[in-house]
C-alpha cells in the first residue's frame, strides 16, 4: 500500500522477498520477471512485525521484529514460524545474520545482542558494547567473531562470541548512523559498510584487513 514502507530485501531461491513492518508481512515476486507481487502474512504475530531478514539459502531464512520476536522459515512464500516469542528479549530487533545453519547473531534497541549456536532453537542474551544505545547492524565473521554497528555511528567487534567488545574507529564515526555491514564472505578480509552522516549524506566505507581499519 501507499502508506506501507519496505524495510528489507533478500533473494531466496527463485524469489525476491521484501518485508514490511507497516503491513506486518512478506511480499514476494519472481526475481526474473518481477511482474506480480504476492503478499504472505501467515505466521506473523500482530504487534510483533518484521524489521530485518537474512537468508542463508533457499531453506534457511530468519526474520526479526518488534517485541523481541524472531521468526524462521523454510519457504517465505508459504509461512513463517516463531522461534522466540519475545522470551530472550522484548526489545525491537533491528538486524540478523547467520554464519551457517547453526551460528547466528541478532541485535536491536537498547544495546540488545542475542546469540544462537543451534539455528535459533535457543537464544542467549549477551551484554552489548554500547549501554542504552540501539544497535542497527550485525555480521557473524566467524564462530566467535562478531561485528555490530550502532545508531550513533559506532562500529564494534568481538572475538570471543560477544563477551567483550572493541570499537573500530572509521572516518566519520560518532556522527550519523551505521546502516549496514557486509564482507565478501565470512572470514574474508574485504568488507563494506554503509554509513549515513548527520547531514545526512550516504557513504560507503571499505576494509581490506578484516575490519580492523
């Protein structure tokens, strides 16, 4: 609808998948034709609508939303299933990323960091790097190596599974918002980060050394 904003987009199998918090649903279309969009809302819980999505492959997709809800799906054109009904956290969740079918990371408002090592069957809350600050992006770079970015344009990494955190400064850090971070692949030295300044102005930054600089 004209009053419903898209929040995130991924490719899953033969489809483009778009989620919207406003419509509390998935919208999908064939990625080759993009001729017709179909809405799918089965499994989403009212007031716990989606904010972010990550797909590992055609059979493993995770979605995070309001009130600490985490969903998973083997086919986002059919339905989603609640993995965590706001038990581990009740905060608004903003980003999700998985290393493989087992190791995953979720971040959200008020310094929320959630970790799983069994595909999301259970989640553990970790103390995030920025007290009281909303975390906006995350990346699992290895079994115990994580990156998270914040709404106040700070970037942090952990090398012990989220037990301790170190800040990585970048040109413009501390003003604006970190919007996304992705590496060529987990463990690859080359990665990119989207950052909007306080102006605002959109910027892309690159690392060649695993995110240290």
